[in-house]
């Protein structure tokens, strides 16, 4: 049943587009030297090419990304693709009534599909958009998470993007479950005016912090990546 609803939400997000933005990111670090089977590599080196997309439509919004990663992991895998697709349905848009109060801009039915090599997870729950001065966007989603490699759990996922200050902004997200904590945070400088581009081009860095602790098993990743971002 959940999968049918997810497919419906995804199809809705493919039509009736009101706003959309897409970017491609290239990231590199030689410091993936932790012991996490998710992020770290044997020699610490990893290159990631990311396709990221966000759109709003008549009944909600849709966020997705695809990571294509190159670097030899502990299991011998040298290349890997991972994707997340996150459609949400807006209560305000679906009902025609205002679900806004205080700093809450809107309330959503939130879903997510995660897929990678040998891995799959389905998430369902609720989300809110939050209005705070200094930020372009802040949202908070709370999910029930079912995956194929571990027991079901919850996931709390805030995400944010600040306004530009002297061509600089921050953006990122966090995922918190009963067994791990994962956060990616980017500091980006807009160099568009220096290269006379019609599209936005950014240079910066991404900080990844991932901590896993479950049934006596522990792992940690804590590293920075150099980053190039082209937004169109």
C-alpha cells in the first residue's frame, strides 16, 4: 500500500510544475579515513558527482538527488550509485484551507524512497515548512522508516538554506534515527559574477559527519570535501 501511495505522489510531482531548480555538484576528498561502511574508503579518497532537483507542483513539492560515487570501499566496491526521492503533499494546497500558524508556513504528508547497492528504505510521515528570518527555507520531516537491512525505526530530518550574505550562504540537512546520526552541511561562495555566467556557479566545501551506534557496533565519519556546484 505504501509503495502505491509513493508512486502516486511521485507522479503528481512530475506534473503541474509551479517552480523548479536543478544543480550538479562535483565533490572530492582524500580524508574519508573513518571506519564507516557507508562513506569511508580504503585509501580515504572518494569523488562524488551529485544530481539534485527540487520542484513545487499544484499539490505539494518533490525533492530528489542521485549520488554517483567513485572510491574503493571496504567491501571492494569501487563505484556506487545512491538516490533519495522525497515527494510531499501539502495540506493547504490539497484542501484549499490555510495550514499556517506562528512560524509554521504549511503542513505536509511526507514520503521518501532511498535506494542503493543492496539497500532499500521506505519512509512515511509528516512535515512542516518553517519561516525564520535569514533563511530561504527550513523544513522538518518526521518519518516511520522501514528498510531491508535493519529493523524499522523513526527518522527526524530537518533541512535548511540561508540567504546570501556577501555571496556566501550555508545549506544542509540532518537525519536522526534510533541508531545513527548523519549531517551534510555546505558553505558555498557564489562566483557567478566573476565568470559572466547566466547560471549560478558556486565553490565551497561540504562537511560530512556520520555516527552509527547499534547493538555494540560503532562507526564514525568526519570529513570535509572540496565542492563545485552548477545550478540551472
